[in-house]
C-alpha cells in the first residue's frame, strides 16, 4: 500500500522460534488424554509407593495478559491516536477552506498563470506552491503526531532533522509523482474537455495508475526512506522457505528493512506484484519476536500473497473510485457554482479549484471509511485464518499478537464504533481469541483457505 498511508498502511496492512512451553490444541488434547488415564490409575500408583510427578503447568491466560499489557501509558497513547484520526482530516478540511476563502488559492493561480500559458506549467507551478502552503499550515499537527507524540511514548528513534527530512522528501515525492509526471495535468485536461462527465475518464484512469504505483513502490519509492536487504538469518530463511513451499508460493523475495532507525514498533507487510512483489519484515520484529512467532506473522503475510489480496484491493479501489469521483464531481461542481465568485474561481477547470477537489475527496473518504475499513478487516481476518491453517501453531500466533499489541501500544478492546470506523485490522483481543480457538484439523473439518501440505508437528 502507498507510503502516505503506510501501512502506504496496508496500507496496510508492512506492514510485519521455540514454543513457549505450550502445545497447540493437538498436543493439548493428547496431554489431556494422558492426564485422564493417570487419574484413573492414581490410586494403584500411590498404593505401590511410586512418587507422583509435579502437575503440568496451567495454560497461559492470554486475555489477562493482553489486558495487563495495555498499561495506562498505552491507553493514553491509543486514545490520543484515536483523537488524531478524527482531528487530522478535519484539520485538512479547515486548511482547504482557509486557502479558498482567504483568496490565497486564486493568488497562487495568478502566479502560476504568469509562469506560463501551457496548462501543464500552470498545474505544476500551482501544485508546487500549494504543496508548500499545505506543508507550512499542516506542520504543527504533523510535528505533534509524527514526532513529539512518538518521542513522548518512546516509540521513535529519529532526530528532528531526520524526521523533518523525511517530511520534506515525502512532499517532493508527491510533487514528482502527481505534478512532474502529468497526472494532475491529465485530470484538469479531462475537466476542461468534459465539464459534466470528467469523473468518468478520471475514474477509468485510476486502474493503470494504481497498478503502476503498486508495481513501482517497492522498487522506487520505499528505498528512498529505508534500506531493504534479503533476509540475513539463514536458519530463519530456511524455515520461511519451507513454509512458503508448503503454502505453494514463491519464497525468494523475503526482505528485512532497517525500520529501527525510525521506530520501535513492529510490523511486516507484503506489497508489489510480479518481479516487485515481496514480503518485508521490519528489523524490529526480527529483534523482538521468537522464531515460531515470526513464522506465524509470515504465514499471515503469505496469506495475503496466496489469496490475491493485492489484486482484490486494486480491483475494489478502482471500482470504488467511480462512485467516489462521481460524487466528488457533483459536490465540487455545486460548491464552485455557489462560492466560486467569492473565491475568484470561475469553474472546476480553473487550477485554483485544487483545494476544493482535495477537500471534497477528503470529506467523501470520511464517510466511506467504515465501508473501506470493514473490507480491510475482512481481508486481514482471512489472512489470519491462512496463518493458523498453514502453521497450525495457535500458541505462537497468540504470542505474536500479544507482542504486536504491547509494542505498538494498541488498544486491544476498542469500542464497536471506533473499531468499525478506524480499524483496518480486527481488534487485538478478537484476533487472539480466534487464533487460540480455531483448530479445524482437530474437529475433522476442512480448512477454509489453505489446502496444501499440513504443517509437521
């Protein structure tokens, strides 16, 4: 997924070992059978004077551990993040309105027009100036959310200079991707040529753009921020390749990335397709998780690969863009007719309409978030199902989720509204309970999504 979310989050999603004394349910059932036999013969054994061994250790109470790991600090961080998830788009809308109502957008348009008569030049110059204005006006919130808050809760390893450099680099990348590469120019050409139906060709053009972006992001964009190297741990690599072979997917593109230069959080993700498709582990997860936990995490990412989630996401986003852009065209068209004279904007083909179009898409995205995130949670749950079925290591999965939640300071049990509106993954407690309880191979039931060679036990 694109970096601007991620997850790029992925998103998404990039998204991210010996057993710790417990067996999966297959082993637990065997142990319980043995205990039952021992209890039936305990009287004879004691009568014969034989010493009875210590009782087996009690199962781990993961629910209690998850709740204990959600400390007051973690709760405070999670609550601030939740507030920021609503404040950030609202702040973007306020900035757009300030730029429009102050006449700044029209002034930037005038500067752009003075720089050249060609539409490409006007669009590029306006977009550069608009990006600078957004960077400056949005800086206080970006600084707090991306730097100050992360340092306050011990999650960032960046100096201010490193963080600021990444923000400036992201702004430059946006200018190159959307301005220098004439994506915005093509959009405004369509608006000028088809004033009432421009949304249709623009929506149709999103598919090749998304495909190209998905292909190139791992090769061009991501390396601008981090160093990606093939997984160096050869023993772990061998086990991962075996897992990939069992899942019937190519396992050659497994990378580690030096995210510890920026954060202490854990993550892994899959992105790209064809020659660029890869599964990526953050080095923080390699340092903080046991081998069997990493195998489960990678089983989840392999599930995304095997189940075609990248292609399904591309198709869903492309189809959704038709609805989104149709509504944006209607709302923005009515708004510019109503307020355009006040803003100094004649119609949507005027490059000064760019803040209005951006604000309209932001607003529509807010309303679409529950649907989009609901689809994402379904996809992530399907990958969890795949991970359980391909590894058959329920305990390792529960431990991995426990560490992910604690390290990332995630709220394991958000309210239904917050989970439904903001969460792209199922809540942590829900994932742990599913992982511990889902064992179809012990119940004589078929797997839901993985139908390859079973994991050796």
